[in-house]
């Protein structure tokens, strides 16, 4: 069969040749090849100023009709430089295309395919391996921070392995998941962005990121799909955008060995200094004086009984350490034109700024294999990776204890931890922080990801493909609480928590792809189906009442064991298609559609259809533009509109179910209602529109992309708030609320100077997000009347208006709007919006001969929680807790103008409620949290000269990387990103490394 | 001819491609449309509601789950919360050192957005009322259950629901009377008059008494029996000032022959106490309130200490002071704390959460008798308790805790009842707080003791968050909302 087709094709080509040589106009035939002599399929062949057009077939061959017997052909293809070549009567032209270096023609990975920035109809942001390589981070998501317009990455904790929050183009869902869909080499990442630890550790609510099992060095590129055109084909899973991670592949040619290693250290960035003992004592005494309260042994033992000369700088003790980072990556790649391979292996290890032995290590290995048969009909792409992450951080974030009284007695005379000083037991908010360092957490996680793509060309232009993938993320963790970590007041004996979780996902996607030249354009049709299954099971064991610390990791030694297990299955199936038409590389239309079914919805609600259209017009190719605007080297207008859905609601929510209580009653199993149920749940639908213009001027030295988008999500799946008199605090239901995320995204790439020895280029991205609640039926009488506001951002809240500290009384005052003498909900009139006003990143790159300097700044303008937020929980002067130094600016005597009220010592102090109650409800706790962070500086030197060759080296480089080096901000508080004094802020890291390729 | 050939080929290839696409499409349609492909096995931890009430065993589990939930959250209403926080609100406990949780209660200065009012009381109450309503609906709709089991379970559930409604209405005043699981209706429900709630309690408890056997369904008197229902009903009548019925119900319990006062006070609160009418068992845990009330060592300042007025009210030779309180001396100062439960922690369970005990029934009957003019009968009941608590005669105390005279006038008998209640039931389930309120003594007693006392503080504020979600839920007067 194969042979026959070949013969027919040859015959046809021969016939064509005969036709061509006989007359003018003529037929030109030829082959388009790459530098290695491999045919390039789908290349465009055209004759300038004529309507002649052809595209190459899978053998790189083309036939085109020309009006004149000599002239010029223009040949272009994705990823290659556009080339002009003269033709004449000579048959069978051989045209070799060089790979393109311009960023417009770089390959962009899209859903089930590839394109270039030039021809893309959708909105796709890209982060390359080179950009990732500059950053000494263990979580690949952190490396994306600030680099893509519309992509917001927030790191709430600096703890090793902690999760990051990812949002593409704002919060689309009132309260269901806003996580994008993550796809690694075509396989949906089983865990998404949900934390993978079963047992709580220092990362707290952020949890351990599943991406801490992904090696950043394995990544070739990360594509962020944003608009309907790019995401609709992912149907219900694409509403929040899609992040495609593509791993590196082997390069044919000589076998290459490469080694890359770096080593460095990290420290805490911004935090707040706390009072020393002297100032602390002064604060407390002043508080009693202010309240006219007597200090007694019962209410002021810290002032009357404790050693007044002791001093511990808890900030230094708990988070003042230096963490070390080590990273090694080795790879070998090679192959021939038919088969290429890449084997790589990596290690990344970090210690912590906390005291004691704490570390987080990751090892990984990967194999990538690409094969195409000699006749180019069959291709096989296999990528398989395995990684293992071991997190041995403490069980709690020690930053939470920096407000312990500075003269706390930490040790008993014998050296054991102290829990009591002069009758005061360290309990509740007061605790010996060193105990927490004795809680030992160990998490072991592994991630196996395999993807296999097979493709066979059945006929010219028709390919049958199958993508198969398997992903498994497994974890096993434990937190051991020996007697030295337990507050004796709790009465607990040593205990341990054990967790085990397994998440398995497989996907099968059969596809057919059809490429054909139709008229003067090319048509591309893709049809496919998806069957995806995710299953999970987990086990949690609380083992209590150990008699001693010796056998803590043995469950059998526990006096009491509580075991809980859970499992779920999620199944998803779909049928999808895409039709693309490209007319002369100038007019492009892209239609996508998908019909989806998800197991998360009840009978009759499982299926839904989604679709999108994307169009682009490369107007710079029009002759009238080219002649009037010669400086315009590239101009594209594109737009898209379409829908996608969201089913991130958890599983089995449409069933009326009961579940086991944590404990039995007198040995008998107990059951409780799981939740209020709703059998009518259905998809949340997001409709996305985008309009963008892309311009390149002066031979694309400046490339500007401006995009305006408007996403509207409706049929919101919300946990509709209910008063607890209904038994639950919410019910999951679809709701007619309409949320609009819109915004402007700008990207500007500039090559200011490009000479042989020196170059300077920059990339800036800028996002101006807007979020608006457009519709909310019955808002006024609903349970959301005081939570959401029509026409405002979802991040808006209503607060009391803070009027400052009364200079006469020294107490916080607020506006009593209705003048009833009380500060209550009716006085909350100030609207505070914490949605960032704008954010973005600026990259500047300089090269001088072998030297390369990259500086990346991340910036964000926003309102955020300031240091006063925590003062409503810990009132300065009240109880034995320390305060940041800034409280010294408090009001002291009548006439003082300040922003911090007088210290208060007692619960009936007139200053107590204003601080404890009203302050947190007011706008005083918000202030500007904008920042410019020097996110990354990289200085690299690549050696050149004959000695490199003599040593048989292909490349030798040295580099210095700095992450989060410093932050420019006027923020009143610790770190403007994490906005919490009691959570470890992101760390600054400085590393030095070497790269060798031979 | 040649061109024709080429066209033929094109046609051929298009036909083949089209066929392939159609094939793929149809297989995909099969993929997409087949519902089986999105059917998933049910999670092993979930039981469908209809299956829960299909078998005796599972239905019983639903009720056991409710018992379990009563003590799931430490210091929630039914797990030490009433004991601790109501005692702070009243004149029993104070916190020697400042404490953000205790201060608003001891100062009677609870803001409406207080977290304890919301989570520990209101939320716990209504969550468990929902659980109870779900059980009752499931049981009533079930046709496959054994009638004996079904009646027992309905009875137990009615009593537990009544217990929560009783406490909610006595803490907050009028409260929504939620009797179904219909969340659409319940979400908009306004507050129901306290009198209506009380009538419902009486109806439910009467039904429960009918349905429940007098025998206990499990060891340790850990599940509700008919006398538990009668005990609560006696209390409901007492609070309603329905003295006749209060006397009838308490007499029913006292004369049941099942319960007797422990002569040794130290045994009153043990898990095997003969006085216990109903107690809730915690798996591998002793009581939550003992863990809070008993200090970790003899040298530390107790977090909560007994107020002078209570300590001074114990008469000479009243062993309740020596047996049921204990003292820590810290920096030369004495801090007394409640010591009814004596096991602070540990893995061996020796004490459970006692919800009803016999002594209260004597006190209910004494008060009911006194109010009805049976002063002699009232004093006799009080003397039973006094006899039990009386210390042996010593050189210092020649007449320890004497019997009360049978000739006291009504007001004196009532005063004696109130005092006896205070000494017997201190720091138990908020008895003192409710007594102060229902006997209209709160203002007089508490304003003397606390400069921050306000009359409106007799009712706790309705949780602010709830008033924001349900616009029909009005705030109690005096509170900022």
C-alpha cells in the first residue's frame, strides 16, 4: 500500500514536470528541506505579487503554477526563516530553510499542536527554558512569576516546597477553583495545583506544591493559554486558562554531555524588627498606666516576676539562619535524523533558615525519545520522567512565634525546655517556640509522568494519532511529635500523624489530523476524543498515646489509633475538533469545538458543549500597508470569542450522602450528613472575548503586543452561603451571578543595540486587570448583601472609615456614619479593593562578548493588609506578647498625632475594643502594598578561545544568580507579597554555578 | 487525461480521508455520548442517604454519629462550653490573667462578632439540630427498620434535639425553631418566640418518653433512655414555672429506682456514678472541661479560678467545697478552681461528660414543691442533698452543714433552694447563669460584682455573621450589629 502510493505520487510529479516544461505559465516543482536534509511539511510556497500559492506535502514536495518562466519564490514555514529563491525552468528545486531566530517565528506550543507567534490566532504567553534557567528556584511555577502578562503567581510562604497561587486573567469563579489546567507533555497533571501533603507541615495552608516534584531544568518551554481560541478546545477544564509545560527533547548529531551545577545560600527578605526586652517592658508598664490598672502577680507576672534582664531576639533565633542550596543537572543527548534521545538527571537540595536540621531535596530522571521512520510516515515521541522529593521541614512555621516575649525563659536549668515561669504556664498564644523545632515532619513524594504520542500518516495530508499518558503522584508523609515538642499543658502523650496518598491519572486521546491546500490557502482539521480518568485514595492515621518517644514512627506502638481513608474517582470524556484555515499566511481563521462530559455532575447534567472562533489578519503583508508604512515590519490584528467551562467543584457533590464521623461512639461506627446536596449542579460557563494588535517595527527590533480581553463567567457554581441554622454554612449551587474579568495586557520586546560584541534588549509585560460583578440576582436580600457589590470587584470589602488616633484620648476613632454612637455594620461605608491595579515584569539583558547580564524586575501596584492587621489580634500592651518596633510610635500623651493608639493592658480598657474589634473592620488595616522586586539578577560568562576546543569542550560557562535580591516598597509591614508578619516571607537566594557541555 | 488522473487521486484521497474522519468521529461520538464513560465508582467513605436508613445497623450509626458530634469540638456548647463560658458570664469563674477568649464573657462585654458565640454555641447547636432532623426524616420515611429500633432511635434523637433547642433559647432568647432539613425554608427563618420553642420541647419530650424504654441501650448510661427525657422535661417545666408538671416529672425520675446519690462526693463524677442519668462518652478521652479547669501543675496560675462569692457561700462542713474544689498557691496567693471532674488528661477513661444527674432532679422538685406551697417537702429534698455533702463532726466544726428547718417560710425555702443549687450545680452546664436569669436575680447579683455589667447582657448576642446572611435574624437589643 505504502509503496503504491509512493509510485503514484512520483508518477504524478513526473507528469507535472512534463506539463511544466512545455509552456508558459509553467509548473514549478521542488522540495523544501531543513539544514539536515529532512523534508519540511506544510511550508508555504508563493510567488510575490501573484496569486500563486502551494504548500509542501509530508515529503516536503510542492508544485506551483507560475505565470512567468523565471522569477522568485518565497518560501516560509513555522520555525524557519522566510527565504526567497529564484526559479527558472530547472525542475525539482531544492530549497533549504534555515531555522528562524526571530521571536516572531519561534515555535509556540498550543493545544494539540504547534504554531508561531506570527500565525497564532490565540493569546499565548511563553516562558522559555533560558528564562527558567536564570532562576535558582525549585518550583517551576515560581520561575514564571512576573514573566507573562495576565498570569498572576503569588507566593504566600517562603517555606521550602510551599505552594504558590496561580491565576490567569483574574478570578473568574465566585468561589470554586480558579486554578488553571496544567498539562505536562500532553498529560494533565493529576494533582493540578492542589497541595500534595496529607499531614500539615510548616507550609501551613499553602501546603506542599505538587510542582516541587517537577524539575525546572527539564522544561523546554511553558505556554500560558489565555483566550477562548487557545483554551476552548480544553472545554470544561479550560475556563481558568491552561498552562502547557513542554519538556526538553534530544538534538540529533554528535552525542553531547552536559553538566550544570550551582550552589548558594538564602536568607529572609523583608520582615519586621521586634521590641527588645527594655522596650517591651516599657510598653507593658505604659499599658497598665494608661488603663489605670494595678499590676499584680496574676496579670503582670512578666513585669513583676520574670527576669527583666533576659533577652532573646526571636526573629534572629527562629528565622535568622542561612539556608544552603545545591543543584546539579546532567544530561546526555544525541541521535541521528530518525531517532533522537535525551537522558537527563537532576538533583536539587535546600536547607532552611529555621534552626535545626531541616531540608528539602529532589532528585529526578528523564528520558525523551523521538523517532520517525525513514519514510516519514510514522513518528513516535516518548517522554518519561520520575522524580522524588523528600521534604524534611519542621511541622510548623516558626515565623509565627517571633512575637514571644523577649525575656521569656526558654530553658530549665538542666537544659530541657521550660514551660513555666513564676506560676505562668506557657499556654495558648504564649508558647515555648523551641518545642516546635522538635516536631519532625518527613514527606516523601514521587511523581511519574509518561507520555507517548504515536502518529501515522495514512494518506497524504491525513494523519492518525494517538496520545496516551499516565501520571502518578504519590506521597507518604509523617509528622512526629515527641514529648519534647508537646506543651505539657495539653496533657497529650507523644503522638504522630501519618498520611499516604496516591493520585493516578491516565488519558487516551485518539486524533485525526488532516492538512490540505484548498484554493490559495491551507486547511488544517483536527478531530479527536479524550478519555481521562483520575483516581485517588488516601489514608490518614493519627497515632496517639505513645508511652515514650522511642517508637514514634511505629504505628503499632501507639496507645490509640484513629484511621481515616478516602478515595474518589473522576472521569472525563470529550470529543473535540478544530478547523484552521490559513490564506496566504495573511488571513487566518480557527474554529474549535468540544463536547464534554464530567463525572462531577449528576445524571442529565454531565454533558455540555463549548466552542470558539479565532481570526487573525496579518495586515503588514498587504501590499498597501507595505508600501505606505515601510517601517512596519509586522502587523497583526487578531480576535477571538468563545466559551469554556469549569467543573472544579470536587467529586460526588450532587449526591445526598452521609459520611463517617472521625471517632466511633462506644465502639460503634458513627455517621454524619456530608453536606447539603444539590442534584441539579451543572457547568459554570465562561465566555471569553479578546482583541489584540501585534506590531513589529524597524525589522522587528521592537515588537509590541496589546491585547484587550473580556471574560464573563456565568452560571456560577458557588458555595452559596447559608446561615448555620440550616445545619451547614453553604450549599453548592449554580447561580446566575455574572462576573466579568477584563483587562489590558501589553508586551514590548526591544532590541536596542545589536552589535557583534555588545547587545542590549529588554522585554516588558504589563497587565491592567479589572474585575467586576455584573449581575447578581437578588443580591440585596441574599446572604451576600454585605459581601459582594454590584459593579465592583470581587476583592472589594466594605469597612469602617478610619479617622486616626484621637489626639485627646489616644484611641482609634472611626466614622459613625449614622451617628448612633456605635460602630456597627451600618457604619461600614468605605469600599476597599485589594485587586492589584496593575502588575508586570521588566527584563533587561546585556551581552558583551562572552558576558551576559540579565536583570528582571517584578512590579505590582495594590492595596494590601498592613501591620495593623495583626494588631487587632495581638493588641499592643495586652497579654505577654511582643510587638514590632513600629508600635513605639504610639500615642503617649494628649496632643500626640500618630497612627498607633495608646497601649492597653486590660480587657475593659477603653482602647481594647477599638483595637480588637473595630480596627480589623476598618480601612486602617489596608495600605499601599505596591512593590518593585528585583526578582532576578543573573551574570553569566561563557568562555571562548582555542583552549576550549583543545579541552574538547563545546561550552564552558560560569554564572552568578540572585533571586529576590531586594524589594523597593513603601509597604508598612513585613513582606508586601505575603502580607503577614507571622508567615515566612519569600527568601532571597544567591547562587554561583558552572555549566559544561562536551 | 493527466489532469483527470490527478483529480481522481485527489478525489480518492479526499474520500478516504473523509471516511477516516467519519469513522473517527463516530467512534468519538460513541466516546462522548456514552454515559458509562463518565460514570465513576462511588467513594468508599460515602453512604447514600437512602441507604443509611435502610438497615437497623446503619440507622443506629447515624444516631451514634450525633452523640459523637456532641463532643467533637472542645468547649463547644455541649462539650464544656456552657460550663466554662456561662460560668464566666455568671458569678462563678474569672480568669486571673488576661485572656482574649475569656475576657468578653467575664466582663459581660461580648461583641456580636465574637467567634465563640458563633462557632462554639450557635453553629454547634444548629449543626447538630440539622443532624437530628436528618435522622428523624430518614427514620420516618424508612419502611425497612425494626419498629423497636426505630422507636428507640427517634426517641434518642428527639431528646438530643430538644437539649440543643433548650440551651439555644435560654442563651439567646427567641431562636429559629428549625424542625426540617429544608434549607431553602430554614435559611430565611426568623426567630421563633421562646414560648413556642418551649411548647415544642414539651411535645417532643413527651413523644420521646413514649417511645423510649427505661433501660439503657448501651453500657455506662451513655445513650438516652426515657428517664433522660423526663429529666429534661422536668427542667423545661421548671424554667416555664409549670411547677406541678416539674414536680411530676422529677418525681418520676427520683422514684424510678435506677438512680441513687453517691454517698462519696468524689465518686459523683466518675464514669460509674450511680447518680448519672445520662453521660456522653468520648473515645479515649476524659472530659474537655477538666482539661481546661484543672491546672497542669500545682505551681501554675489556673487559667480559670472560682470567685470569692461562690467560695464564701459554702457553709461550714460542706464537703462540696473540699471535694469539688481545689487550690493552687501561686506567689503566695490562693486560686481555687472547680474539681468535680478530677482527671485532667491521660489515656485511660475514668470520667465522661455527665449531662443529667439525680441531684438536679431533687433540686427541681424542691423548687417546684416550694413554689406550690409544699415547703416541708421542699426542705426534705434539700436535706437529702445536704446530708450527702455533710462532713463528719470535728472539734472545729461541731455542726457541719446542718439540716434545714422544716418550718422555714416560703421565701426562705426558695432562697435555700437557689443557694443549694449554686453550691450543688456550680460550674455545670451553665446552671448558675440560667438560674440567675430565670429567677430575675441577674441584675442585682452581677451589677454588684462587675462594674461592666449591663442588663442586656443576659442574652448573648446573635452571631453577627448570621444576621448578615439571614436578614430576618434580628439582633438582641443593646448589641451593636
